[in-house]
C-alpha cells in the first residue's frame, strides 16, 4: 500500500544522503506549511553556474493547478530566505524550485498539468511533481524543452533518485519539445528503493 508516511520517510532519507538540508513541518513565508523542505547549493559544470536547489513536499486530499503555482511561489520565497549564496540571480547563479504534491487520487487534468512543459522564469527553474497515492505513481515532465535543454536530464534524475521511484522501462527517449509539442505523461512506479548520490542541476534562464 502506498502511504504518504512511507513517501515522506523515503524522501527524507534519500535527500539527506544526497547532502540536502532536510526539515519537516516547515513554515513557509505566506503562512502555509510544507510537510518536508529540502535545500542544497550545487555547482553545475554544464552551465558553469551555481544552483540553489529547493524541494517542497506537501500532502493534500485534493489539489488544483492553482495550488501547484502557489506552492511554487511560496517555495521561491522560502528559497530566498534560506539561500546561503550571496549572489544575484542571473550572475552565474539561479534557483531550482520543485513543488511536489501528494494527492489521494490524481485526476486526468492534474496528470496532464504535471506532465506538461513547466513555466519559464528568469533564472528560476520550476518543475512540478505530482504523487498519486492511489496508484503509487509519480507524474512530471518527461521531455526536454528548447530552453535549458542541457539541464532537463539532470532535473529528472534528481526528481527520480531523491524520491526513490523506479522508471517504468520505455522504448522512447526524451526529445526536444517545440512550441507545438503536446502533453506527455511519464509514469513512475514505486517499485524499489534506489539511493543515488548523483547531483542534479537546473535551467537558469528564460523569458
């Protein structure tokens, strides 16, 4: 059975092992709470930039797209509050904020949203992740956008490994998604615990 307690414990263990600073029941700047928040700063050789990475996990019985956007906004405010690097965004420095929401049962609209191309921001990477506790599956963007293409594989690897989800084998590989690309869902099943220390990094530019 897939429970949020198991998800929370596994995420906490693996994020801690990957040198994230992990806390539970974290008060966010707008007055809400994240069940788990994890932060670390890493250097990306791909872009020769410093990335301030932040993941926020929350459980709620039901959720909307607006809730994802709100958690991202709160996560960015939280990231600025706890960031330890005194650099300006855009000056070889940027943020990665991953809003993760676990729901009791995901709707098709939510799955489509989580599987679609993330919004672009200036020197911030937004990467929504949807956990469906009814199936034990995780949904997020599986393709590679033109902007920040160098970093999407690392971002997916970070999301998969830190949450201990095993990708269902597929004959398809991630491809560059143009402006007309459709939504595509990559489904992840909780099949075995995989502890990975591979560093993730993020896209740092965008309109």
